[in-house]
C-alpha cells in the first residue's frame, strides 16, 4: 500500500554528482493541464487532525474558499476507521469556523473550537456521530489553543490578556479604552505583524461545568504561551491526572526581539501559584513538553546554543519523581520538529527534516532510534492502534493517513481537494547531489516543466529558500509551489545550501558568519551542476527569486553574481543589514557573530547595499505592508535603488500582508505579477 502514495521522485543523490539524466522527453498526444495559482489558492485544504485514543475515529479540519476569494470557512469531518468505506460525517453547527479537534480520553467525545452567537471563539463538545454540538465555555474573549483534562471537568486554554488583569473581563474593559499613543520602555514594540499593546497569550483554567469560571494560571507572567505568531497547544502539557501543567515560554519580561530561548515552567493546578521553572540553570531552549501516558515522565525537545532553527534539538526525558534527565538518541545527527508519546509509553515518535524529506523516527526509551518507512510527514498523532499521519509530496497535497505503530500498513483516510485536481497533471521532481562549499555534498531539487517536449529547451526559475535555516523538502506547498511554474513551461531549481536543516548540525551551522560567501558558493556550484545535468534547461533564460533570507540573497547576488540572470524577484528581503528595525534582533546577531556595534565589519561584509553600483538586471520587488520581520522600507529601498539607476523594476506593495503572503486574493495577485515578470524577461 505504501508505494501508492509515495512521491514520484528520482533519487539521483544515490548516483555520482552530475549523473542526472536529461529531462524526460516523452511526447504527450494530449497535454493535460497543470496547476494554476488561482486553483492552488482556492482548493480545499487540510487543517488540524486528531485520532481518538482507541484509534477508531479521526477528526480533521477542511478549509474551503469562497469563489471570489473574499473569505474562507473551516469545518470538521469525522472518519470511522472501523467502517472505512462509509462517508465521512460533517460535524454539525458553527457557521464555518470549526477547528482544533481533540478527543476525550475514552474516545467518545470530540472537543473543538467554534464561534458562539456573538462570533467569539469558544470550546464546544460533540459525540462521535457529530450531531448536536454543545457549547461548553462562555468566555468574553476568543479561546486560543486549549487542552481538556482527562475527566472532562475543565480545560486549560490560552487568551490574549494584560498580565496584571485578574479576570478576562478586565482585559475586555481595558482594551476598549481609547488611546492616542503608546509609551514603550522595552523592545516589545512590535512583533511579526502587530504593535505591542501590553497583552500576551496567557493560560487559564476554564471550568467546563458552567463554562464561565476562568482562573489565571500565570498572572503577571509577561511572555506569550503559546509563542506568536504560530504557536499551538504543543507549547503546554496537562498531566494525565489533571494536577499539573507544564508550559514552554521565554522567561517573563524577556523580549522576543532579543531572545528565542524558551524554558519549562510548572504550575500546580491543585494549588495554583506562580509558575516555577523546571531545571533552572540548565542550558538550552526547551520546547514541546509532553507527559508520558502514565504521567511519570516528561519528554521535551531541548535545543542547544541559543535555540534557533539551526541549533540541534535533543529529545530528553525527565523522571518527575527523581528529577533525573536523560537524552534519547544522542548519536543521531538529526533533530525533531515535534514529538509524541506512543500509547505504551516506551517510544517517542518524532518527525524530523532528513535529506530533503520530513521523515518519521521512533525514539525507544532503551536508547535505540529507528527511522520508520514513511516520508513527507507534517503532523503525527497516536492511538492504541497505531499512528495518524499527515503526509504530502511535491506532487500530492496533504492528506490524512493511518498506519500501525511501526509506520507500516499505511492507508489513506482523507481526500481533501482531490476532486478539484483530479484531472491535472503533475510535473516530476528530481533530486541531484553536487559538490558544494568545502567539497561537501549539497542537494538540489529540479522540477520539470509540465509535459516536456523532445528537443525543446525551457526557461528556468532559480528559487532560494528562506531562513537561512530553512529547507526545500519533498512536500506540498500552498505558498511557492513549483507546480504552478511547471504548468507555465518553466523548470524550477531549488538548492539546499549550507544552513539548510536536515543534513546535520555542522551543515546547518556552517552558514553562521558566512551567509554571503558559503551560501553563494553553493548556489553557484548548484547552478552549474544543474545546467550540466539537464541540457533541456536554458541557462540563458533564467531568473532568480527568493523570499525572506532568499530575498536577501537575491539582493546580494544582484550586486555580486548577476551575470547568469535575465531578471530577479525579491520578496521580503533585507537590502541593508545595518538596520535595527527587524522584530528579531537576535537573528541578525546570530548570523554575524555579534551585535552590529560589536562586529561592524561582519555586518558590512555581506551587506547588499555595498554593491548597489553593480546592480544592473531587471528586478521585481514584492513586500507586505505589515511585515515587521523585514520591514517594508527594506523592499522600498531596493526598488528606489533600481529606479534611481534606471534599471527596469517594479514594486508590488501588499498592504494587508505580513512576512508571508497568505491572503487568498493577495496570493493570486503575487503569482500573476511574478508570472508576468518572468514571461517578460525570459522570452526568446
């Protein structure tokens, strides 16, 4: 069964570098159509998914989009694993905003988040038949992430509140007061896409009897739980007996601008008091706490260094009686993105970046680590029967699968969006390994144009990922999807340069203090290797594109390596590294080896603005108006330079978007603008 759903991927990294074949030349009698930007944005999408503890039921969220792209809706479907051929049941109630499904300990009750009559997000309950949901909470503020106690008597939920407010109503009242200005005394000025107003995500105990009593569990604690912008319930854990809460957070008062270091804190729910740090003084950043099924142990991810994406994360287990901590799988040079206990309490599952795929690992408490036979895993959940997985590939959108505890007997559960793309052809993607910086192996992915024809050469889009501790993997993307460009007749090249995750700690950290030379060397050697391996790619009709760190690299190579390119597209890229306006000051310090006033030469060494006089190729700049990670002035500066130098250039300003273009209409506009730019400059 497994082979039916594995991606079509040629493992060219298994053969000597540059030994890749030319693009497939089989002529198609009738060329099937491919993916379009509008279809990609509007197609149904899989959201959260959860399996009941007994393994019978799987609940999953489906997002649908209005035809005019003006709004979306989410609803929950229930799949009965005892009757897999039966249609999935839609959960009743709620005007299109159901999400965060979670099961009761006995598997008979589904809890989820949905709006009340006023549109405020609350916790609801339904049976496994999905009928007649019941509203459990009546909070005056939106419920955020939540977990329900095993006995169903209460929940722990996050709300965005003022830390010194003793009640939720206090926050409602204070937030409604008019204000003409804000005085800041620390760097919590703005984060990601909003200005700070003194509120933080904080955890409360909610009584599910009357649904009104809300007890603050971290009063006065000035730090977000979960972290923003994309934190989830994995930031905290409720013990099986309901007596203890553990959460991961930056220490109170520490600005997210200056540190990514997270610690573990404990709160007694029997006698609530100020959060107590667990393992105070231990090095590392601690994330994703999870109690063992018997409640005697706590597993978590422990990142070394400053806890950034390029730091190795160990799987550690703390014995709660003795306080003893041990690492599981210390010998493996990969690290988890998320962890979950097996039902028997003897294994911890982890999904990890690994050689251009997100793979599933089993960490045995005995110390052994096994890689399970499933790839493209973006979510996991466990039951007494085995595993629920969400997987995807370059050619297949995310779907829910069920498997046994060994990751085998894989069978597909969901078909989200399948009908919308059933008649489409998907381009093939190949993996190529070449010799990069320091002679070390580096991976590149090449996505063919759709239906390549014999003797024809194709324009190329050279895409540079963000991070730099990001990675291109064999997984579906609703953001920058190479299938869209393949359908338009472009090949796409994606290099996992030094700094990328999934190739070991040394590979990821080689970029530190070398973002402008080692990454550049990998990109240059990768480009040469791909052109040598794929004669169907027309290197004379190529454009380079990048977002975030990739946008910075486009701004960099626009001045230092512009010869091969017909044009550039830079999104949310840093143009002048001397700026102090990013909401993540620690990130720049990490990349350069110190603060700007400590290492000014390092900051200037790879600063794109130094090479402004060498810019000469057409450039499209795109930027969100609510981007505080790389503020809009960076994009505006790049555009201003191009205009003043009379370089063909355009600026796409997206006022409602942040660092990521996620709005449906904005995404289509972004694709349309990029496609028109590519067509203009890669034409023969």
